C-alpha cells in the first residue's frame, strides 16, 4: 500500500557509463521517460554499430508510458528514439531544435508520419495525469537545451540534463538560473545532475571565447579555412559563420550530418547566414580560396568522415590545396585520440596548416565544471541527490561534492542502471531493480548479436580460424575425403605449408584412432580432432585460432 | 666518389610514429646503431603482440654493423634487441641500469650467454674505427639515461635520446648541460632531438615534486597504500619507498616487470630500500594495513596487470580491503584511457579510494616541453637539425621551433623512416631510401602475420564467418552431402534458423544450376556459391561475414 504513494525514479541507462541516457519516472499507472539515447560500442564490441538501452521494463508497462521528454538533441539523449518508437509509439516532447534533429532521424527510419511530436518552448509546462513537466532553459554545446522540473505528487524532481553555465552564450539565451533558484526556494525533493566534468576544477569557458580565437585565426588565413566541429554545435557553427562573413568568406557545409543539421537549424532560425554567403560544396570552385570557409564533419577523425576523406584525398569534391588552413574545433572523445592524430599527421604531410586544441583555444566543454555544479547544488538545495551522466568515478565524486556542500551522505544515491529509487515526501530509498541492459545494433539486426557472437568475434580477431573438414562413410567408418584444412587470419599459408600438412596428419591419426576404436559419435570425433589440433598449434605457434571441425557423413 | 666521404644517417624506426626507435649511422664500411626498440600494435592489428622494425638493411650489410648503442632502457628503445641479436649478434653498449634491463630480456629469450654487453658510465667514450661515441647524462623517466655524441669524420652528431631537463632529480644527477654546451661551442654538425612533447608549452615539472605530493597523500592514508606506476621509473619507485619509510610502511612489489626491474635496480645501486623495509607480497599479511605499501604494475589499466587483477578480484594474494588507497602515478598513454578508467571505476565500486592525475599531481612527463627544447637548440646551435621521436605533427612543430630560433628551413630535415640523410662537412641532403617497415610478432611467429592475415582478422572481427561445405561426387556431379552451413561470430544461430535454412536453399539452387550446366571447375562453383550467399546475407542483414565455401570431392 505504501508503494502506491511513492514516485519511482528508474535510470535505464546513463549511470556508470557515458552515453545512452534514459530515465523512467513512475507514479501509480503513469510513466514519463526522460531522454532516449544511444551509446557507441566499446572497442571490443567488434562489428557493432550502436548500443541502445534495453527497454523491456517499459514494454512490460506499455500502457503506463505517457511520453518521452527530451532535454536536448545529442545522440546520447535522442539516438534510440527510432528503436523505441518501433516497439512503443508514445508522444515526444522537446524544444524545436531538438525535435528538428529528431525528425531527421525519424525520416531515415521511415517513422516521421507515424510519430507524435510536440514542440515546446523553454518555460512551457506539460501536464500529465500525475506529473507536470516544466522545460527550463540551460546552456550546453547544442542550442535549445533544457533542464526538466518534474512536479510529482510527492515533490519536485529537477533533472539538469547536460549543462554548463554560460553567461555569454552566442544566442544570448543564458541558463534560467532565476527559475532554478525559485524552484530551490520552494523546495526540490530530488536533484539529478550532470556529472561528466565533476573531476575538473573551476568553471568552463564561455562559448563566445572561441569566437575571439576564430577571428584571430581567420585574420591571418591566406587560403581556404576548413573547420571541423560537431555537427550539432550550432553556436560554434554560428561563430564560424560570423568570422567568415567578417572576412568576406562564403560558407559551405560538408558531411551528411553537418548538411542535415545546419539546414534544420537555419529553417528553425537557430543559425543565421546572411544572404549569398552560403554556398554548396560544388560551388567552392567558383570563388578564390581566400573567400571560402568549409564547415565539415570529422572532428573526431572518424575514418569515413568528410575531414578524413579530405586528408586522405578520397573526398569527391574537396581536394587539399596549398595554404589550406584546417581548424579542429573539438576535443577528442576518449578513445578517438589516435584517429584524429592520424588525420592531423596526414593533413600536415600534405602541406596544410592545422590548428587544434593543443595549440590554440579552439574548443570549450559543454559540461559544467566543479564551480558550476556547486552553483546548482547551492541554488537548488535539494533534499535528495542522484548524480547522473557519468561513469562510477564521476558519480562518486559528484556525490562527495554534494556532501561537501552540506548534504547528508545518506541522502545521496549513487545508482546503477536498473535500480529503483523510491521517493516519498520524507523518504528516499533504493527499493529494487528492474531488468535493464544493452541491446546491440549491427546492420539491420537489433539484438541478434550478443555475448556468444561477440566472444567468437574477439576470438576470431585474435588468432583467426582454422576449419578442418573430413567426409566419412557412415556404414564403413572410412574416410572418403579429407581431412582438408582451410585457414583465415591465422598464418601466411604459403610460408606454413609444412605446419598445415603436419596438422592434417595429426587429425588423420586422431580420426583413425577413433574410428578403429569404433568411436562413432560425431561430437566425440569432432571434439577429439579439435583438442589434438589445439594442442599441436599452441605448441608450434603459441596461438589459439578458432578451430571448426566439420564432418560430412555420406 | 663523393659518397665515400659522407656520413649517412638512416632512421629505421621512430619517425612518423611514437615507438620502435632505431637509427643507423654509416660511414664507409662501418655502421653503428642507436637504440633498438619495439612499438605496440595499433588497435586494428588484431592478435599482434609486438611490432619490431624491419632491419633488412642492416642484415644486408651485416659485416659493417659494429654495435648497438643504447640511450636508455625503455621498451621503445631496447625491446627489439632479442629479435635483432637472433639475426645479427653484435656488441651492445649502454649504461649499467640500461644493460641490467636488457639482461632480463635476453634471459627470457635464452640469449644472455651468447650476447656481448659493454657497460659504460656517462662521460665514457667508445672508439670504433671511424666513429667515437660519447655517452652524456640526461634526465628522463628512467635512471641512467643518456644523450649520445657521435664524433664522425665529417663532424659531431648529437642525438638527445629521450630527455627532459630536471634540475632536481631524485638521484641528484642533473643532465650534463655543460658538456652539451661545450660540444655546441666546438660545433655540432647535426642535432637529432626528442620531439614527443613539442606541442606542450613551458617546462616539465621536476620528478622531485611528486615526492611532495606523495608525502602529503601518505600522511593521510589509514590503510594500505597501493601505487601503480611504470616499472622502469626507478626514481618514482624511490620516492614511493621514501614516503613509505617516512611513515613506517614496508614495501612490496607486485607484477612481473615491477619485481624484475626493482631487483635489478637494487642490485645495481639505483634503488635504495633500508634494511627490513622490503617484503614479498606473501608477507603482506604479517603486518597491519597501515604499515604496508604495494608498488604495482598496471598504471595503464592493462587487463592482465597486477592492479587490474586487484581491482577485479582475480589477484592471487592481494585482495582489496576497506581503507585501501590506490595511487595511479602515471598518465594514460593515448589509447589506454578507457582501460585505466575501467580499473578506476572498479576500485571505487569496491570501496577503495583512488587518486589519479585528474585529481592530484601524481605524475610528471619524462619528455622535454618547448622551453627545454629551446634550451638544447640554443646550447647546441647545430648546423643541421633532424627532429626525431614523434609523429609527423611533432616533427613538423619541432622543425618550426628550430626555425624560430634562427635555423634555416633548408637545414632542418623532417625525415621518414628509411630515408637516408647524407652529411658532409658542408652539406646535408636526403639522398635516397633503404628498405624498412614493420615486422609483426604474434606468439612465436615473427613476421608470419602480415597484411593478408590482418585483413582477414579485421573482416572476421567485423561480421564473423560463415562456412558452407558440400560433398560432391566427381564422376556424377551429384551432391552427396550438404550443403551444411556453420557460422561463428555472425549471428545467434538459434534465433536465425530460418535465415540459415534459406541460405542453404540458395547454395543448393546455385549448385544445382552450375552442375546441370556442367560447370565443374571447383573454383567457379565456389565463387558462385560465395557470391550468391554474400548477396543474400547482405540484403537480409546488412552484414558481410567472411564466407568460406568448401567442396569435398569423392
């Protein structure tokens, strides 16, 4: 009975990891969902394209789910929406730019017409049966980003989304600290706040500082300027456009996501390019180099991105030219350092000039540093606190930060994905766990690659495969053909003929031995062939290829 | 005839990359080799353990090679020595600690007795027929590190090795700047200098500053202190020992390389542990936790390292306990960030306290920053300059740094591995190229894994393999058994029975069609089976597994 009057907060992703943010908030027969993101595969998830959250808890409670409320338009907050909607079609609420980016995605999946999208303005409140959801403007590395205040029967939950505090953003729309302060004054039950940068001391630098650096760089550029940045960072785009206009440069966009998102941002009025200043990539050749800026994808060195193709001379229309100046206006996401380094080296080798974070201040973070986090904790002064968006180390440091500001340790909750925080007016406790996990997307397959397939792929990647085939006559136990051995990814076969021939002999001896002893269970035969081969190959090479024994019986 | 009087400088590794440093210096019938390192495999070199330089140029000139001169004992400078000596046994010259570490390696390869090692002291000069090689002390993140001055018939070549300038090193042995300055005054023909940190402005911090941080941290530690660092950083080890002794802690070493190198360093007098302060890992349990320090491998989060095993509870003797304090006294090498992050998260989850670079100054770099590089260029004031140890971007920035200090651009040489710099007293020019490259070590195999095997491993990793086998009677063209399909790493087979059955049908149809039309060339049959399967599978799954068609003929 008690549970009846509790609100449950259930993170289904985004805790203990950076990525695939999704949280369910439940009261009686109503569930609202905050965000619906993807994460990118770990480096040992070979062949996997995307990782999406397991939403079986929501599917099991289909009729309760009233909508998805989006904080902003980054992939780790909206990327799973198509996969979600294919299983459960619910209304989606978000600001205009956020929905504009969602629409691109839905179009690609053929879902646009069947989806129910509701555009909101910061300040708007959406009323559900038990919840009221207020969108509150914040700042982030994408425009139109919001915190969400969820008014529940037991109190207010404030979810910051991803945020930073920027007093001089490019669109002049400063985070609504007054509203947050007011909410704090009236009492916030639970704060859920972005933990990404909790290990960084001080305060982030304003996005507008990049503009100054860009102008300085543009003022000296003699040829084309090619700027790689995140396609979703409209304010960065705007500053690149502004610097270009100041120096009489036309602007072209290169890369699919860059073209798509800049188009949406212009249509919706988030990106302003003076008339005649925007050109297509094909029109570049109509202008002298010193009148051209290209804004491109590939700031992470992604091998198929426009910038990588420019560097390695595989871009269809853009060829590097003397005096080209490339600016990489981004930080490498952990794990991408080597990719971007390869691109930088190649650009330098081809004679281009390259400016990146190590050399000039051409990027700022979109996530609050410690002093900004302290500001929010101080303004909100919540009863309970749940750090979100971060690996365990970040969640833990954020929890300690809250405690240093006066919160009881027992009132902070470092949660795992799937754990349920049960909230009443006077109590918060972790009360259980719902099924969660990851679902891997590989090509058209959603969830058909799992641990066994991945384990095999890792094993195959490590030492390759050796297939041994033999045809046996069932009646007589005679070997009719084989054993034949075919390998892939194991060893240069030409240089190893002797090894392979010896391996065949070993299989043959093993088979003869088994068949003589009337061991005719194929699975025993196969297992023996495999074991003797494994032993032999490990002794000779210290490698353990996947061994695939095949018996054809006739 | 002119060439006769030239000195050739031939980098065989270490340019355009971080790692596997090796350079040949040649005059008439004499070659001396500087360093002989390994590099670690790129992330897409699946299954490869080590990358060593291709030394075929030296093997082709066997009789000329007079010795290997080592600057210091890091893997990227000595790691290939065993593989080198197995092909070409030449004398090796190095300082005592450097050779001590080389000996560990030679012992493992069973080469110790057959090798000729010559220990030198900094200041020593080794005379060859045409060259004189002087070892000059420098500072680095390993003790006993040196620059090499090579006196050649055409002038002096100064090779810095890896270095930083540390005015307060732990062993009080400051880089011999006076000797370098003297050499500069008498005239240096060519400077070859470390470029690793040329993108960092300012000056490195002294190793001794770490000691202060450690003492501060140790003063507050209530349980055991576990410090992970590089096994070769003896000065770091010494400081950890000093802080431990100051707080009455015994010191144990964990991890194979940590145990090996600390033992050598103590035997040779580079590491000093007061009597009774050193214990084995097994003795830890005889002391209360607050009297224990463990120095361990795993500062890069390597999955099999001691620290990772402690974190994931698979270490044989060391189990995590409440109040354990872990210090990660190292920076992640690019690409290792995710590994170390996993270990940090796990340690926190298990309740340990963890201190790392983001939180405290527990690591300093061993490579000179820009101001140190400027110092060396200014003291040496060489005629020609070749930046070494770095990716292209580093070499280029180092070349620009030299030019800003007054060197002509035409006197700086950004070289590629294998290019030959020909030096006379009045001229330097790139005159050609010798064969170079990489050799991959996988298990016992050296060089038997190359591009084809790696390509197959990458393909296998991406989408797995599908083997299709059929037994055909040669005389009648009848299918006697099969087609059978076996997959690994492709798809969950249980959930995909329909797909696999459909695939079998397609193969069967293709075969029937071929056999009816008397297409009986096995390679045509196989190719057709493969093509039709590829097309079918890509349509159904958007994946391209390796397809291995096998025909058994009877």
